[in-house]
């Protein structure tokens, strides 16, 4: 029988992930949320079952699966009310090492990442003064013999306190001396264990969600020259090449969230009776849920199309960005419909709706904000003048 579900072949993965999630119901997340604590047991369970190593090639101890399988894993985590934000970076940040690292770096790091003995959760790109304008970042890495000396500051470096390694983007050539607008930045794999309290200071940022995000201060940190990934000066290109996969994976999480909100909302609409009838009998309650479902279905199609294009070796920048925007919009619309359906109970922690509602809001802003996606589509697809950053192409 023909299946129109592009993820049909991964149904066993869906079932396996759902089984892991069963052990981490709402009260587990509510407790962590109240304490702003890291879901270590949940992350350990995913590592044990091999899910975070899905995309690591088999020769390094992973499952060697593609982006669609990884997207299914993350979608399913969110569909089951859990949150992959605590660990999703391990899936895509690893790609920087896999695609651009040397053989020695791959041998040294990937097996440990695959078996969970090495945590690569931290991705240090954003800085307080440059924000979305990555090329304006100020963290400097200067070569000094067999080392680079790194000084600067990162912000929103999520999970840095729960990571052994951090992928760091820093400037190695001053902007005015760089060969081109996008040259002069380099990527390093920094072993945080060597430097915390000795040049690297991590300060948690308390946010409206439980996201383990931090500021990272680097003060003349001496990192070995072999921490450089790929060629010096090409870091921006390497980071960009990983962004499509990141956007597709985050979009899959948004689809999972939308499905969770829609189930939660429609279950409640069937059960809750006011004025002698289920509230779901009112079109005013049905329509927002139905509309959100339709938007989720359309977004899901583009998410898995982008994943398939990525897997076939294409560079689906437009599709990955579109998928991220539409999926984030769909999850936010479903969140709104679900909360409204719950009335006052939507605000009560024990229903999980308010927590998921706060969590879903993030994806309008990170890892790339909706405006910047629209800027990209306007410029790249519609041929409109570039409206952001340095206007040189
Ligand atoms: C919880 C959380 C976790 C994060 N985790 C990480 C992480 O692990 N690693 C990391 O490196 N970063 C991380 N980020 C950073 C995230 O990627 C940025 O917050 C995001 O890219 C936006 O950057 P900014 O906050 O500096 O906003 P700004 O760049 O200051 O932008 C502010 C607003 O202005 C709009 N804007 C800016 N320029 C334009 C323009 N030209 N046209 C139209 N609108 C514009 C933006 O859309 C945005 O809404 C995280 C952020 C959060 C909140």
C-alpha cells in the first residue's frame, strides 16, 4: 500500500521514543520547571537508547541515520509532552565536527559523543552586542604558537553547564583585514572541562522557560591549535552549513508541540461540559483548533520535504527556513487555541499547557527570528534588496 507519510518507515523509532517519554510525564517536567533544573534523567535515557547518536555514522558508534529519522525523534519527544531543548544540540552540533573536522578529530570525539561519555551540547555563536548579525561578533582568537588565545563573551549559550565540549565561533582575522565579508571567523571545539574557572566563566540566565541557557565569558583562554575545526577563517561558512539541519530539526519539534497542543486541546474540549454540553460542541471552540490543525499539516509537509532534500545532498535553504517559520507559527497557533480552550485551567501548572505555551514561544525568536527568515526569503527568492547586515553580497 502506498503511504503518503514521508516518515512511515520510522514508525518503530516513533514507538521507541514514545516509550522512553512515558517514563517522563507532566509532573517530572513541572518539578524541573519550578526549580529551573536540567532534565538529566531524561537526557540520560535518550542517550542510553541511542537516540541522540542517530546521525553519527556507524563507524563512530552511532546509528548512521539521516535527518528525517532525527526529525522524527525530536518531533515525537515533543508530541509526547517532553522537551528536547535540553539535548537537541547534540544531534546537529556534532555535524560541524562530522562535516568539517579532521579524521583525528572525528576519531577523538565522535565515539564518545555517540556513547554519551562526551557531551557536546553547547554552541557559542550569539554575542550580546552583535545578536543576529553574526559577522559583527567580537570574540577574538589569536594564534600564539601551538595555541589560540581566546577573549570575548557569548550570550544565550544554552546547556554550557551540562556540556563537556562547546563549538565556538570566534574572529581570527580582524574584519577590515579579512579577504571577504564572510571570511575571518573560525570554529573551535573547546573542551570546557579544561577551562571552567580558569579563563572561562559560565553564568546562568534565568528565563521564562527552563532552558539552561547561559552567558559565557572567555578571558585569555589558551586552547590548543588542534581545536580548530577545518580551515582558519572559514568558520562562518561551516556554521551556515549546519544551520539548515538545525532549522529543520527545530521545526520538527514545533510540529510535535503543535500535535501535543491539538490533542490536549481537543481532549479537553470533549470532556469539559459547561451550559450542559461539551465546550467542543461550540464552533467558537472547534474552529481555532481545526484551523491550527490545518496549518500544522501544511507545515509538517514542508518540514519533511526540507529534510528529504537535505538528505539527498541538496542545500534547501529556502525550504529549511520556510519550514522553521511555518512550523513555529503552527505550534504557536495551536498553543494559543489549546490555552484558550482550557479557559482558566490553561493557567494552572498541573495541566502542562502554560509550560508548553511558554516553551513554544521561543521558536518565534530562536535559533533564528521570524523577521530574519522573511528577510532571507525576500532577498533570496523574490530578488528584493537586502535589508539586513552588510548590503554587499
Ligand atoms: C532561550 C534561548 C536559547 C538560545 N540558545 C542559543 C545557543 O545555544 N547558542 C547561540 O549561539 N544562540 C542562542 N540563542 C540566541 C538566539 O539565536 C538569538 O536570540 C536570536 O538569533 C536573535 O538574536 P538577538 O536575541 O540578539 O536579537 P536581535 O538580533 O537583537 O534582534 C531583536 C529583534 O529585532 C529583529 N531584527 C533584527 N534585525 C532585523 C532586520 N534587519 N530586519 C527585521 N527585523 C530585525 C529580530 O527579528 C528580533 O525580533 C538563544 C536564545 C534564547 C532566547
